[in-house]
């Protein structure tokens, strides 16, 4: 009985020694913090890319609104020219068809036709003016929102990229910790068996660093689960 107890105690001590050899708890913490940082990198990158898209959309919207404003000005000029023409025709009508004029039957009928056409054209011009005013109000409202957006977008874009850059710096610091862990003598055999990436090879781009972090986390999980 005594030897069995000694044997069990020895086994327990041996198992504890094996875990402590490469710091199982520290590896689990490394995995947890790495995943949190990777999520932060992904989230801030998505936000930064979203501000880029907003910037492109605003550029396209600016061109569209500029063209719409030019068309509005052309439509207003055309309507005003039409109104000027109606005003001149009305002046001519009043000169030709005033009540004190002695008109022949043909002249009277011509004046009657003129006033009918004038009234029709005035009603049409008035209606077009109302529609154009409504269109102008809608366009100016869109231009106002656009102007507000182009004022706020640069600051939002800078804040988004500052957050993304801060997250990638955290990721770089985390990779340094992971590099120390994977390169340690106690961990090397497990890292090789799990097919861990070459952590001593520097990442040349942000995408390469993100992939390296993903690969390292996958490797640490394999070792932790083995």
C-alpha cells in the first residue's frame, strides 16, 4: 500500500513538472490575448475600410450633386427666359387689345385667342416654377447633408486608422511574446511537432503580420491540446 501511494504521488509530481516545462497556463493566456487582439485588429480594420468606402462614395456623390446643381441652374434659367417671353407677350397683347382700341372682328378674335394662350402658358409656367422650387429644396437639403459629411469624414477616417494602427502595434507586441514562447528551448520540440511558423522571419506587410498571428494562435492551440 505504501509503495502504491508513493507511486501515485510521484506520477502527480511528474505530470505537474511536464506542464510547467513550457508553461501551459501562460500559453493559454497567450492564446486568449492573441484572439482578443486579432478581433480588435479585424474590427478596427473593417471600420477604417468603411471610412475609405464612405470617402469614395462622397466623391461620387459630390460629382452627382454638382451635375444636378448645374442642371437646376439651367432649368431655372430656361424657366425665367420663358417667363420673360410671357411677360413680353402680355405687354404686346395689352398694347394691341386694350379696351379703348377699336378692333375689327378678326382682331378681336385674334386677341381672344392670344389671351387664352397667354393664360394657359402662365398657368404652365407657374406650375413648372412650383415643381422646380420643390426640386431645388430637395437638392439643397441633399447638398447640406453632403457638406456636413465631407466636414466630418476626414476626422472619422483619421480616428479609424489611428485605432487600426494601435491595434496592429498590440499585435506586433503580442507576436514578440509568442516568439519568446515558441523559441524557448522547452517549447521548441512541441512547436516543431505542431508545425509552428518561423516566428523569427519578420512580416513585411500588415496582412503578413495578421496571417502570422493567425498561424501562431493555431499552432499554440495544437500544442495546448496535445
